[in-house]
């Protein structure tokens, strides 16, 4: 999503683009995520409650947050610096930088969807946050108050107990309280990103799949992008939008902000065969589990987990099993044993909680990434801002805190 939306908004400003994709379109974190476009909930990961929760999670292998105990100085340095940022003061400062991106998030999608070549659209409808323990909802309401104080408007309301299963028919009888969050959207992410790729192609853009970038070289003809097993691609400017792999190419150009792969897991199950069809996303905040209907596929995606493992580490089946174990008391009418599409994806988490968007120290080399869990939500908004900066030479105010060489 981040790379393709960059291409689309550059095309919108008259730039000819070539997208180099090392595997396939929508093959990474843009494939198996929750598909939520929820600017009202796109907030910094580092906050005091996460620090308290993280300490407990180290002792619980089934916890949604998983930090493997191993010798990895880089990871532990990252986590210590992340922990130092888990204060209310730092959260407010980081949130202030995210608010302009969140405010523009839905508008950027609206602009994408003016393209007649884009065959897919976001879905609207409420997100239902459900809780087994009623007092757990108070924590989410307090979080909403902080978000409101930061400058974001939220449209939410308590769901009467008798109406919870009307809105979320698969939640179990153990769910005692729910909050309805309106004004957000969702998608089948793989379908949407593939549709965006088609739109970029229809506008004259070239997308090369299986193009493994080896490095960049500056020369009199511009920037040569060297590929493994193929001729170089020449360009006037290059945008590095490589997700959790961003440091591999970007570090040599002055991008030193620490970034780690915060890996998420998901799988899909069939929609119920009775009247309990899931039509809106369901969120279990205490268990950190998301549940999203995947359009007309007849399936529902369940996901969760923040796992700090190497970017290319294989899928760990116990992480899928922990989602299932935590979901079983919360859900009825879904066969969680009949799982398909088991997936792990690497989300690029920066230590300071802010994306990396803008120029590097090398002429013509730009960076767009580091959105953590919010690449699908904020990616088009930051792409539009980056395209403005690249073509006008003026840095939008919203991008100043996101400078990649900060």
C-alpha cells in the first residue's frame, strides 16, 4: 500500500513511475493485515499501559505481545529505548505528530477512489469493540479521551447489552460490554492493493514483480537501481518503500532511526452458515484480537500478535495457536479449527513511533515507510504529502516531524 500509493500520487502530479517489487503485489504486510482504515485509532504504540503489559507478556508465551528471549543486542537496545518512551508526555508529543496524518487519511483514500481505473472501494460501517470484563471497556474509553484531547474527533457510543449480538452476532455470551466506533472503514487488503496496482498500470506506470534490488548508484544519467539478475533501472529519483526491510538500503543514506519488524499473524475462517454473518469488524482490545469480514469471499480474517522476531523468520505456529486460544471464549459460530491463509507479516516499527517520510542525505533518494501497524491507514496520506514535497520542493508541515534523517 505504501509503495503503490506513492506511485499513484506521483502519477497524479505528472511523474512517470516504475515500481520494483521483490516478490509480488500485496505479498508482504499489505496482504494479511486486518484491513482497517481507522484514523481515530491510529495512535502511538509506546504508552504507559504497554510498558506494564509488556513486562507481564515476557512471562506468558501465549500473550499477544511476544518477545523471544534470545541473545540479540540490537533488539534489546531497541526495546529499552522503546520502553523509555512509554510515558504520557512522550505519547502526547508523538500523537501530536500523527494527528495531521490521521486527519488526512480518509480524504487521501477518497482521492484514490476518484480514479475510474480503481475497481475496489473501502467498506463503511461501525467497528465493535467487545469485552468479557465490563471494566476493561473503561480503559478504551480513557484512551479515547486522550485521543480527543490530542485533536482527533471520535464518534463512539456504548452498545446496549441486548443489542451487542445484533451488531456482532458471533461474539459469545461471555461478552458483557461493547462500544461502537463509527466513521471508520475497512477492506480486504490483498484485493484493494491488487486493485491499486492495476490502477497504477492503467495510468501508464510499470510494475516489475520479482525485481530484487541490490543497491543504488549515482551517475551522470541519474540514479541506477541495480537488480539481481537483470539490467539496472535508471531514474531521476528513487523512493525506498521497503517496509521492515527499509534499513537494508536506507541506512547508508543517513536513515538511522532504529526500526524493527513487529510481526503480526492472521488466518481466515468461513463465515457462519446461519444468520450470524459478520458484516462489520469486531475488536477484542483486551486480547488484542481483530476480526474482519473479507467482502464477498465468504470468509473472516482473525489476527493479532506483536512479535519481535527477525523480519524473514518463518511463521511460528504457536503464535497462531495463541490467537485461537484467546479467541475461543469470545467467539461462537465460527469453526476456528478450519483455518486457511495462515500468515505472518512484518510491520516496520520505529523506536520513536513515527513514520520515516522524506529525503535522505543522498540527492534524489527518498524514503517512505516505518508506519508500524498503520501503513494501510496512513500510507496514502503520507504518499500524497511526499509527492507534494518531491514535485514542489516544499516540505508540508505534517512531514517535518517525520524526516527520515532525524
